[in-house]
C-alpha cells in the first residue's frame, strides 16, 4: 500500500495566454496576450487569483476552482513572490490614482484630476485609463499641445482600442472633434478602425469628423459603411438625409 503525502498549497505567479482575432476578412489577424496572475490557494481548494501586468486594469480578487486553474494557468517560477507582491502594490497605487482622477474630473476639478492621472502615469506610462483621463483634462481646458501629445501616445497603444475601453476611446475621439482637432480625430478613428472594423459607431464618428473638415464625400462614404453594418442607425440615417438636402440646395 503506497503512502500518500499531503500536497503543498498552490501559490505564486502564473500566466494565461488568450488568443483573439482582430479585424475582419482579409485584414483579420490573430493576437496573443499573455497575462500574469498572482494565485493563492485557500484551505477549501479554491484559488484566489489577481491580475498583474502593465496593460491590465488592477481589479478585485477572482475565485477559481482547482481543476479550472490547473487547466488554464501555467506556472511562472522565474517571477518571485516578492516581485509579484511589489507589482500588486504598484498596480493598486495606479488604480487608486486613476479612480481619484476620474472622480475629480467628474466634479470639474480639472487640475487636481490631471495631477492624479499623472501620478498613475509615473508608475505606468502606458496605463490606458490614465492616458485617456489626462487627455480629456487637457482637451477640457483647451491645452491642445499637451492633448496632442497624449493623442500620439494613445494611437500607438493597441490596448486603448479594446472592447473594455470602448466608452473611453469613443469619448476621447468625440472630445478631439468637438475641440476642433479634426485631423487628430480622423487619425484616431482610423487607428481604431484597424482594430474594430465592424464598429458602426466608429464610421459614424469618422463621418462627423470628415464633415467638419469640409469633406462631404468622405463623410457620405463613412455613413454608407455605418449603415451597411447597422441599417437602423438612427443618427446616420438623419445625417444622410441632411447631406442629401444640402446637395440638393446647392443645385
């Protein structure tokens, strides 16, 4: 009869690879994202898992069953527990600064919000939420030079255009257009379309930006794309009607 030894609880750093498809048709490509996690097994066999990494929004602890964990997570022994804990602390500081910035921006306290977002960016210059936040602050107070710097940084970040940040990149693009930064808005939406070609709202927003630059033809083309993806897009149909009336009035 063989003797059984108790298993040591699982704890340490693990990774998970996610494969996603970006774009559609001939432009579609697969993208692999590696995310690191700190995991700690409880006495009941459930693992408490917390995300690590520069591109990850630090969030609450997730509970994962042992079988699911063993199937989906790979050990990363090269990352020490000390490094993992330091990363958790850093991500926590980033998140808290961003949350403070979000709250201050909603209260109209623009300069205080900018300070908090910049605190987050000193810890992670690629933090998506902090970049969007500080960009909105600069646009709100009319500082187009600094807003343009943030824009140039954001268009290089694939993570800025992922679904989880959709409301942020839409708000930022609209703010660029409303502030008169039409060329930047068009470039920004074009970058977003590279990753989200099937988003009808992006085509609609590009139509608005093109029209603001007096390019009615490009606006009409984007509206056509928008309505091909969503024939019931109310604002796009109204915009098409407006363009037709405008052309008719010109004779």
